[in-house]
C-alpha cells in the first residue's frame, strides 16, 4: 500500500507541475487583441507635436508599428491621459480601415499622409463594429481621446512632427488636394 500511495502522489505532482507550467506560459505572454487585457507599449521619449493654426499641441505617444501592435491598438484600454495617444505606423501609404470592437473608450482617429499632413479626422464609438476609414491612402493614424481634436483645433491639413513620421521611407506619394478631400479639405 505504501508504494501505491507514493506512485499516486508522484502522478498527482507531475500533473500539477504540467498545469502550473502551462498556466505560467499562457499568462506570461504579451497581450494581444485576442486577450481581454490592454496592450501597453512603451511611451516614446520624443513627444509628437501637432502644428495647428492656433499653435503647437504636444502629445506623449505609444507607437504601434508591427502587425500585432496595430491589430491590438487601444483595445480594452479603459482610459488614458488627455495628452496621450497611440501612433499607428504603416509600411506604405495605403487605404486603411479601423473599428472599435473591444475598445471601451471613444476616440478621435486622425488619418495622416506620408508627408505628415492630416488627411481626415474621424470619430470612433466604443464597442462599435462600424468601419472607420478616411477614404484616401494614409501612412499614419493617431488615436487620441474623443474630443481632443476639436478641443485643440486639430484638423485637415495640420502637420504632425515626430521622428517616426520624419524618417519614414518607402513608396507612396501623398494624394493631391483637388478640393475633394474628406472633412471639407479646408
């Protein structure tokens, strides 16, 4: 009987060790959009500056420049500071679409061409599956708390300055402004 108890205890310990190891592996992975945890990226040391007709506005930003980071974005983020945002950097200027599923806070989505100029400002509703797109190719998207663009007069044609924008390379030319730009082109 003693040998059987030791054998049972050994099997139980082995199963427990496998469960603990599997749990540690899965719960230590970096959050992605499949998780219900927010992805928090390091804050870039250089502030992003938006040059508006009313002056410069500075924001601390996280930079999402990989597919996984862009996919997760601000999902599950409950709140962020008024002067904080996330800059999405794409490899080439292209048509992009966003949605707000799994994003509990309302956002301003600022679509930016390769030249650093704002091409459109759109608003995202929390938890919505509605597609948000600027209707023109862009290279960057800046997400800020909803109302920030209006509060600071950020709009079409304003310029974003940041090393991630100033050092991009690759194909893509900003679309010409023929007066048909989204949001009035003003």
